[in-house]
C-alpha cells in the first residue's frame, strides 16, 4: 500500500476530535454503517467519504 493512501484516511481520534463525539461512538458508527477501513503500521484509518456521509446524515436527522 502506498503511503499517500494510508495518510488520506481518518483515525478514530481524528473523527472524535473534529466532530466532538466519544471514540466509542466512532467505532459504533463505523460498524453500523459499514465504513471502509484499512490499517497501516497498526493503526486503523476510515474512509473520509464514509465518515462525512454518515455524520452529515445523522446531523440532518437531529434537526
């Protein structure tokens, strides 16, 4: 896997910080919504499109 591809994803820490949600919630959403993920050097990265699609949809439902 190319290094560029590995750095393009978001970690659970990134997602929790940006969206201000607990890391456990990040893992739950990833599982429930089937986020694509890959690992690089022992760290999981989630596909940004999956993350934003889910979190944007959930935000709309809260309104």
